């Protein structure tokens, strides 16, 4: 399907949503992105009898990717629920969960202008970094105290035992490992067993972003304007997000530790339990392994020719798995 046909189909889709004569132009795919395709477009449509023109972003599921199975409506519903939460998110407009318009599911949201600080970059001046870290911490505190149940987000999957969200997370990991393995991975089976017998008590459940880090928020005019990339969101232990902010290859200078951990506690009323953080650090590394194995599976099955998928898989096998084996005491 070429750009002109996609634009026409999107315009017809927006017509159905708004009841007005719509137009889509300047549709282009943005570079990067390993989970969802990101497209930028300009659209015009009728809203309450007035014509509106806006720059938008379309998040579209790929035909094969790292986070299968795909359903763009999940992220769309979460962002809808967070609209008045105090957690900065883009406004979302329309969603096609079935793939009937463009072949795979997608949703459309506002385009947020600004900078996206990266963990491996030094574009942010030193004098701005403390304020970014403070806001980064405060936003996570708001997310973790958000009443996800009252806002109808139980569809994400509530752990059977609310004090044991790790059980559901490990079940999902094991199911995914069974689905994507190209060969046996006994170390990963041992990691899952190790984590099962050490599951910590969790005093509360929160909405967990599960990819909360530098590179996933927009900064402009001294404020975090939007938190992005909610495709991995779930209901679980808030310490999982704290752990994710500390992953060495992603944290950069913006992790929630030390002074920021104390700030998080003050803002949220949730104690940072370092034992649980260590537990979830290992579990998050296991999840990263499974993303890597999914990438290899997609490539091996011939559903994508993107060589970046191979690199993601190799990185997990070469770097993560030996480190996990050492962490659980194998080979000692």
C-alpha cells in the first residue's frame, strides 16, 4: 500500500469517526522504533462544526515485531484513562483495533513538539538535569498513585493474588519463552525458577509503565510535556518501574535512586523497597531477553528482514544471559 492510498484510507477513517469531510496529507514514517511503527501526518477534520487542522502521530502495529501479539487499542485505552491524571500524556483521538483500515491495528494521537533526551546523549545542559530528574520522579509518583481500577484498566490483567504480581509476570514470561525459543535456553528456565521461589510480598498494585526511562519522554520549556511508549503497560509492583529506571544500558543520568528515591517516597507515599527493586531488576532483564528472542524468531521465520532484530537478539544472548547465570549462582 503506497502513501497516497494510506492517506486516503486514513481520511475516510477519520470521516467515519467525526462525520466531517477530512483530509490527510504529509504522511511519512518516522525513523527508529522497534515495537510500533510511528507515522507523522497532518490532518484536518470537522469538530463541533468547526474545521480543525493538526499535526498528529499514528502508532501502527507492524506485521511482525518485538511485542507480539499486537493490539493498539490497549495503549489507546490507557492513554484515554490517563487524560486527567496529572501524568503528562499525548491526547489520543481515534483507534482502529481490527486492522481493517491499514492491515494492522493503529491509533492516532497528538504530536508533542519538544526534545527527547537520550541516555547515551549529552545534549541536555548540566544545569537542566536536576530539574528533569525531579520531574521524571514526580511523574512516576503520580502514575503509581493513579486509581487504575476506578478508571477501568482492570482489563490489563489483575494478578490473582494482589500481593504477588510476580507470579503473573513470570507466567507471561514462561508462555513467551515457549512461543519464541529457537532452541532450548536452560539458563532462562533456571532464572524463572529462581525468581518463582523468591517472589516478594507486594503491598500494593500500581499501573506500571514498564519502559519508564530516558528516551520515552518529551521535554520542552522546562517541563516534561508527555510520557511516551505505553505499549508494555500492565498492573503490577511499582518497584518494577523503579528497577527499570536503573537498568545500566538505559538509565543514563536519569535514574530513581539516592536522593530521587527519597523524593519518590515523599511524592507517592510508597516506600522504595531495595530488595524488591533488586528482584525486579533481574526480572526486567529476563523480559529483555525475551524481547531479544522474539526479535530472532521474527527474523528466522522470515517475517522481517530488519537486521537490527538480529542484533537485539544477539545482545541479549551474549550480554544478558551470562550475567543472569552469574546472578543466580550458576557456575560457581
